[in-house]
C-alpha cells in the first residue's frame, strides 16, 4: 500500500475574473500575470515559466460520496479521473484520488476576537499572508456555519496580517445563528 507522501491544495478562484468561462486566452493571461511570477520568485527561475497553455486535455471527472454526504462532511473528496483526449473515456488511463480539504496554503486565519465582554458587538478575524507576494482578496469570502457570506476586498501585502471586522450577513459567534 502506498503511503501518504504529499498534500494537495486547491484554491477556488472567482469565475468572474475569467469572464465566467475559462478560455485558453484567459488561462494564459492568468498564468502570465499571476502564477508564473509567483513560481519564478519562489523557485528563483529554476523552473520553466515561459510556457503557455496551448493544448486542451479533456478528462471525465466523477466525484463520489455517500447518500448522506459523509465524505463531504468529513472534508474528503473521492474523485476518479479518466483521460478522454481522443473524445472517448479510456478506463485504462484512470486515476482515483481521495483528497482532504485543508486550509489555504497562502492565507491563514491566525486569530479571532469574539465575545469580548467590553465590545460584544464587534468581532474580528485576523488573516496572515504567508506568501512572498501580495494576495488580492477580491472574490474571497468569510462564511458562518449557516453559509452566510461576507465578501472581502483589498489585498494583504506579502508576510502581512489584516484584521477583518465581521459584518452582516455573517453571524457573530455570540449570535443564536451559530
């Protein structure tokens, strides 16, 4: 049996940044403007970052879960992926993965100030950018247990923290909605 030897992180991106449909032009613009500079700075130019996306590789993805969504509740994803580059799915080239959702690689919540007896109406969350580049928070959200979302804006400088005040519609920790 193979031992767990790696972690995988998935960053959900705002589709509106890509015109709601990811085209080759949008993918290359994102690569050139956002990803390649990070990789180049992180690995000092030792990786080839001058390439572009030139070929679409088609795959069939299936996500599996129990009827009561036990995997999703436990923050797991069971996924199968089959190459369909020639237009037909080939089960001989199937990959099956069990993924664990983990905290964001670059931005972490490092503190929460909740239920202060002096100012119970004011609650905050402190975010830390662990990357060596600024992180744009456009499209990011903070959600409560009921999935009510509060949009974030601005950016966090490399290595910096940002205190975010919790506002409606997100429920404060002392509220009955939590």
